[in-house]
């Protein structure tokens, strides 16, 4: 029984990023991430601030653009086009969720795939599915890095992912498959869920339902990864009922402090890779 410390692992990755940023800067390339936000969603505002702070810590330049909730969508499109054409910008991120009036999918699709450091585009998800090079979705990519840093053998293991979202669940399954796990994806229509999860060597929950995964759903000695972020009575909790599952798991991520810090670390890593690609162009 041990807790995977996402803060410590992400700090190590950020340190490596900072070293590589200095190398790029010595060659005249300054990695730059542009973040676009619309509306006043409190959680989004916190995420954006954290991303800006992380950029500062690693030496990556950050640009922030904030639009009102009633802004014309054409203004966001115009900005994305300008950033796409700007060679000094290496990554572009549109903070989601957006206010309901905006066409989220259309705006995300507008981002140049070579600057899609969130890894959300159909192109980059397609590259992942085909086993080709491309930007990987930051949260599931962070999970893979957590597992590897913790010495977890993925190859040959039974992995179960609860959740099938385009941004987390599906790419998570693809990344585990890429690492030669045998992968099962469960969702709201899955029958005999407990029977399936209790056979998992690696169990990943990404459904956004507090305390959904209980002790009787987990195999003794399983590695449990909790991606869920939920608010209960003002507190941040995960999908996993931690107190029940901790005694059974060989490794488990806490919420907060587990997967969350890794998402931003991998966003910076993708931005760094985008900047480094300029060296070979």
C-alpha cells in the first residue's frame, strides 16, 4: 500500500523541462504557450493561473487572452488564426469548458495540429490510435508517466478504464494499449461493472462521480488511478472512495495531489516538444 505522489513526480518533470528550455534559449528559441479563456468559470480561472505559474517556473513564456462570455466567436477564431501564423508561439490552448454560446469543437479544430499541445484534435487522437507521433492528451499522458515513474509494469497487465470521454477515457485506453496492456473500457451502459473492475491489475477511473469506486470493486494489490475531480461539501474528492480502496491497492493516487499536477506538467512537456521540433525544421 503506497500513495503515488503526483506533486513530486510532476516537479521532477518540470525540472527536466526547465533544463531543456535553457538549451533551447541558448539557441535562440523561446518556448511559448498561448492560453485562451472565455467567460468566468471559477475552475477554469484557477487552471489558467496554475498553467501560467507553471510556465514561469520552467522558463516557458506564457500568453493569456481572456474574452467575455458574450464575446463574438469570430474574435476567438481570429485570434487563433493569428497565433497559428505566429512562429514564436509553439502551443495554443483553448480552456474548456467554454460558455454555451461557443462552438467548442469548431474552436478546438481551428488550432494548428502542430500547436495542439492539449492533444485534443482529431488529427492527434488519430495519430495516437495509429501508433504514430503526435501530441498526446495531457491527463492520460500524465497517468502513463506516473505509472512508469512508480515502477509499474504495464505490459501484459489487465487494465480497466472507467469512462469513455474523448479527452480522457478514450485516449487513456489507447495509451495503455500502446504500452501492451490488455484494456477494457467501462461506461454507464456496462453490465456487471464490479465483476470487470475486480479483475483489473490497473484500474483507472475518469467518470467524475464522487466516491464511485468502492473497496469491493478493486482487486487485492491493484494499482488504482483516480482522475476524477469532484466537489463535495466544499472539498475536492476523486471518483475513488479512498479510505475503502487504500488498504487493498498496492499503489493509489490521491485527490488532490495525484493526477492533477501531471496534467499541467505534460502540457508544458508538449509545448517544449513543439519548440524543440523547430530545431530540425
